[in-house]
C-alpha cells in the first residue's frame, strides 16, 4: 500500500496556488518515511471505526470537541477555527489525507487554518496532527469535525 505514497504531488497544486508563491515555500511535502513516523505517533494511535471504513473511532478517546457541518463553507471555517483553538498559529501542523497518493505536508497552523477549504478539497478525508498540543483533528467527508487528544500508546482496532 505504501508503494503508492505521494505519487500524485500535483494534487497539492490548488492548495499551493491558494496559499501563494511566497508562503507556499512554508509547505513541506513529507517523504514516505516521514509520513510513516508522524502517522505512528498521531492518527495510527487511534482505532479505526470499521463502520466508516477509515474514520477514527473516537468512542474511547478524549474528545475535545466535535461538530457536524453539512455546509461546505461552514465546515471549512469550523475546521480552521478548531486548528487554531488547539495549536498556536505559529506552530507547524501535519496534514494527512485519506488517499495515500497525496503526499502528507507540514505547514504553519495559521496557513492550514486559513486554507482549510483547500485541505478538504485536496482529499475528502483529512487528519491534521497538532504536535504542540498532542491533538488530532479529523475532517470526515460527512462533515464531521472532531478534535481529540492522541492516546499515549496504540489503541487496538475494535472488531
């Protein structure tokens, strides 16, 4: 599965265009090894909700906030606000998409928040790792936005 990681970096072009030429230099595409290492300390620590075939199972986690935003504009705004509530604007965050062909990126939290709509457009399902707060923010394509504390160890997937 990892053989396909990052094979479509062009999927990031709209995001980079929206950010602009000067600040897009602050967006760093991660290698497969960097992606694996950061996923291991963030999104892979949560069990997968098998009913959704990929969303985080938040039932055993410390959830900081959760909302359902059916309107795209509202979802983008709320996602950006959640990122800034749980991470200093100057800190860096890591953005993973549900499709491995899109490379994971590291960028300032303020850019992720300001461009949350483009993050959603880049890939339907988005996980934003906020290392400074040990928080994972998930945008699930249904419009569900959840922020929760990352467990200290890997949780077992529920059957």
